[in-house]
């Protein structure tokens, strides 16, 4: 379980996260949605311990960071490091001996090529493979479907379901509502650093409609496309 | 630090490196011209030139490219003239003008094999970026042993360690520190251990050759290896003592001063920076 209690994060004068309270339970998939700049990535960085914050984040397996796999929106890759070495780096960091990395290359990535030459989707798949091989109990996926082809999209969805059945906690952010609809048990809507709404599976459609109305409103009409 | 201090440091470093090249390298003027062409050649990088061609018309672009190549060539040309190498200076000017007319990929994308793959990232990436430098050092060490110049071959051994230092100059994203399930001390010790093992591996051809041909001078060889280990350790702890920021110029100067002029001072610097590094890493490696 991960429990987020009264978490507030401030950058200078700006409150990026305001009094966030959330509970994440084992074996469930959670979605975090919100506009760009709503605070999703900052929330993930706080959970990971990459940012200092006010409040408390408690996990049933402390320290949380040592059991957490974090897939960033734009994973960073060193120049002149191959895909295989990237995976090796992440496994070494957790003391995991993975003798057969190539065998676990489910996305058929060119692991002996430099990761910096990969496309956006390939980079994402490489970073995902690496955190999966770390055998984490908590997994945060920031935009996992971004730039990924349809086949890999299906594989990622299946992986999420398997991780869920293994009792892991998965937290996903995505700008594609359908991907959250397919994967999540609960979705939290983040706006200006505050959780303004939480929806259970049966309320997703309602949430989507509500978001559509709030976001689109009369904006398209301003373009006078017709 | 004011910009003028930066200019003074850059000019001083350039002069020192140039003097060292002319002092130590056989056929130094040719090596110097090749080094200059290599550096200027970076300006012909295809992506950079594509961007410039989007910003400027063709004639303007050519004049800009020639001007920047000549400006970058100037310090090399100046130094060659000081050394009386007027023909080489002239050749360098001509080549830099010709290079301005071309664009090409200056980076190699095929994967270079490295013996350091099992412990990424510093040595695999550094080795691949500098493998020509390593080959050059090995070649120079071979020549030095062939002409029975022990001092030069010993200098090559130190060069390997100095080259390894450059692998640690890059500041990694905080994610790559955070991923470790180690406390700060364990993290630093692991980094130092990897650096020492891999730098020994990199230096092993020269160490082996020196041991075969100059066994009677084993104390000097051991001293150089110990010096290499010390400067590597010093750089690693200094790097993380400022993390996540780059090493400030004052710290770099103190480190450089200690490495070059007062190596025993490193035995005070290392524990001091180790302590600082531990507290800087504490927030990421709780």
C-alpha cells in the first residue's frame, strides 16, 4: 500500500501540489489525469523521492524508492550507451543479476544499438523493459503509451494486467483516456495541483464526458472551421 | 566568477595543452594540425548546418561558416606561427576554409565494442567517445618503449588515468543516482571501485609492457598507478560533493592545483569531499 498524506510541493512562490491525499492499494491500477502543468509529473517525482515535499508518503515496503519502478515521460539516455547496457545499468543499481537480457527483450528492440538512436516509442519500450526486469512492487508509468506503436500498446496493456494480478501497485498517467479506461480501477483528476475528482471504474464514462465539456467547451467553435 | 576569468582559464589551458603536445609528441606539428582539424570539423556537423541553412541564405551561410572556422582556427594558427611552422599554419587555414563548405556526420553511430559493458555508464560511454585517444596513447607508449624513453612511457600511463577522469566529467540526471538501492557511502564506494578496476584494465597493456621492459623501475610504475587511483578517487568524490550541480570553478581549481602541484593534499581533499558528497546524496539515496 502507498499512502499519500497532505502532500504539498512548492516551487518558489508557486504551489504545484496542494494538500494531496491519496491511497493506493495492492493489486490495483490507478490513473492520474490532468492538463499539462497540472502537477502529475511532480506528484510522481514526490512519490519517488526525487523531490522534497511537505506531508508524508508511506509505503508498506520501506524505503519506497527501492521498490519503485519509474518510467519517465521522456526517459533520459546517455550518448553511446546501448539498449542492453541501459537495462544492465538499471539492474545493477538494484543488485539484480540478469544473465539473459536478450531473451527478455519482448519488444524486439535492437539492444546492441545505441539507445540514443532509438525512436521515441523504442526509448519508452526500452525504459519500460528495464524497470520490469527490476521486479518492482510499485510501478509508476508516466505516459507509457506515448509514441508507442499499436502492437506494443497491446503488450503494455497486457503487462499492466499481469502486474496487477501479481498484486503490484501501478500508477499511470496518460493523455489518452481510452488507455486509462482499459487499464485502471480508479482515476484521479488533477487540476492546478489539487485532486478535484476521483472516479471508480463504473464512473469513468461520466468522468470523460465531464472532462470533455470542461476542456473543449466552446473552444472549437472559435476556430470557425465550418 | 566573471567572464574574463573564464577567458583567462581557457587561454591558459589551451597554451598548456599546446606546449605539452609540442613537448611530448613526435611529429608534434602534424599532430597539432590534425587535432585542430578534428575540433574545427565538429562545426561541420550535419544537424547544426541544416539548422543554419534554415536560418540564412546560401551566400550568407558560406561566409558565416568560413568566418567561424577561421575564428576557431586562429589560436592553432597563432601557436603554429609562434613555433615557426608557417607552412602547416597555411595548410590549416586552407583546410578550415574548405571544411566550411561541407557538412557531414562527425559522430560514429556503429556500436564500438567495449570491455566495460557489465558496469555502465561512465566507462562504456567514455571509452566509446575517446577510443581514438586511447589508441593514440597506446601507440605513443609503444613508440616510447621502442625508443627506450622510460619517462614518456610512464607519462602515457598517467595519460590513461587522465583520460579516465574525463569519463566522470559528465553530470548524470538525478534519476541515475536515485535508482540505486544503496546508501550514499555504498554508492560512492561502488563508483570508486568500478573506476579503479576499469582504469586498471584500460591501463593494463601499458602496465604490462612497462613491467616487462622496465621491471627495475617498478617503484615508479607503482607510484604512477597509485597517483592515477588517487586523482580518480578525488574527482569522483568532488563531483558528488557538488551534486546535482557541476563542480564549481573554485573547487576545480583547488582539485587541479592539488593533482598537479601538491598531490599529498589530495589525502585531505578526498575524505573532506567524501563527507560532503554523502550529505549531498542523502536526499536521493535515503
